[in-house]
């Protein structure tokens, strides 16, 4: 008998994609969210986001107070807590479901109710184990004289969710390993890599490999210390000292914490910082790219890796991303240790001196993700898991 699944998430994240995939397969009981464009027609005039996912509105339950509240007072933990209590109240009123899926940090109360009702419970964790995330980022920010700390109440809530849930869903082998290192059993964890809008990124793909001089480097995503921007800049300096010509284009929002780094005049000759670029404008920039860089200190998946690969751009990514799951080392990119500007520079140098290898990697990049990282495959993995529990 098909299971009835409830999905609850106070933010967008990939919850909409999961709800869409479950709905297409007739498994979605209810999708609890703060705001859905299809559902809240009056509220549309106050937001810019348009949801592309096709979720029947009769399955959507919106906590509109949370959407409005975040606009007026941006205190994520407080609104997540209120959302969680609202979902728990809803569950008490309707127990006609089989599986509860809640996002970490947003579901301790609702998960407790689902457990009391005898339902199967799953917590979705989009990053590494929260304690590992906190440790890694504290170390990183201290290097730059900055402080970082996830509030203790958030850590406490997530740890409770991890323990109480029947299963924990994560997105990459890196994340799996952080939970195993904290003593979780492998049979409590299951991994579902995210999908990519392959239709969009197929249109961006390089139809013919173009290896340019200087080599065009591409970074896609917000510029923060978590994303390892410093190590890209350091790698560029190392390459400049060897007279290896590179040009790096950074596409994404520039945060205050990174501004002092990128203002260094040493980078003016080699780096272009474009800020946020709407997706429909990306083709003119990505089609020029030769190598993508994703050196994150901590990233539960790093969706830009399959996006860049689908666009025909081989990627150098850190091992603290989904790089070990997606990148075939030396075939469509390279996986490097975190905080290693030397490794990044070394592989760029290898490709600079071997343009035939780079051209071959460009050809391999798109074909390496075209089947595996679709949202349909993501949905298939979830359905397969649900059918086995």
C-alpha cells in the first residue's frame, strides 16, 4: 500500500522539490510551508519569488504568519520554532498519514507528535552534522579575526531531532561521514543527492570545448568564508608568480566579510566580481568558462557542482562538498583538500600545460551529470527508500 507522506519545512530549500516529486507519484499527504506562490494569491504582490514546482494546492498548508513575520523581523530561529509548533498542532488534529519528513532545526515539536502517533519519522539535514559545521566554521572565521558560532539553542534542538528521528536524510558522502564520526549508525542515514534544472543548464552548455588563454575560471555562489573564497584568491596569486595567465569571474552576492579580501589591489588584474546575476543571464558568462572552482570549507551538497558540469565546465571542488560523489578525479574535474590553495593552483597549472586534457574534461563534464542529477532521479531515490522502510 502506498505511504502517505507529510513534508514540513519553514524555508524553501529543496522541500518544494521533494513535495513535487512525492505529489507526482501520489505519495504526498500534505506539504507544510510558510508561503507558496500558487496558494497565497493575495500575498504574491509582496514577494519576488515565483515557485516553479508543480504541487497541487489542495496538498499545501501555509503558515502565512511566518512568511509575513520574516519580512518584518528577521529572526530565523524564532520563526522556525513557531512554525514547528504550528505543524505539531496540525498533526494532532489529523493523524491520517504514515511518514513525517521535517527539516532539521524546524521539527523537534512536530517530530515528537509524529513519534507519539506511531509514524515513521525522517529529519532532513542539508549540511554536515551541526556540531561539525560549527567546529569547521569557527576555525575558519578565527583565521580572519572574526567570530562565528551557531547559537547553543539551535544546536541543542537539532541534536534532539537527530536522536529522536527514525532516519536522517543527508545529501552527500561528506555529510554521511560527519554523522558516522559522531557515532550514528549507517542504517539510520540515507543519502539523496540533489537534482539540477538540467533543461536550463543544458542550454548553457559549451557545444564545443573552448580552451582560452588566459584560462577562464568561474566561481558561482555567494562570496563567504564558508565557501573558501580566500583559497581561490591565494591560488590565483600562486599562479601569477609562475606567470600562468588566468582570469577569474566571481558570480554571486558579495558579503561584508569578504569585501576586505577582494579590495586587495593584487587581484584587480586577475579577478572580476560581478555580484548576483539572474539565472537567465548566466549563459554569456558560463559559456566562457573553462574551469569551475568550489573550494567550500563545509557544504552539504554544493549544487553548483552539477550545475557547472551540466554547463560543460569541469570543476575543482573540495572534499567537504558533494565533490567526491560527483567528480571523477582527473576525468571531469579534481577533488582537493579544504584550505589548500596549493592543490587548486597545481591542478589549474596541470590543465594549463595540457590543453588537450582540459578539452577532454570539458567534453566529459556535461555527460557525467546528465542522467544522475535530475530531480526525477532525486524523487526516484526517495520513493525507493520509502518503499523499503
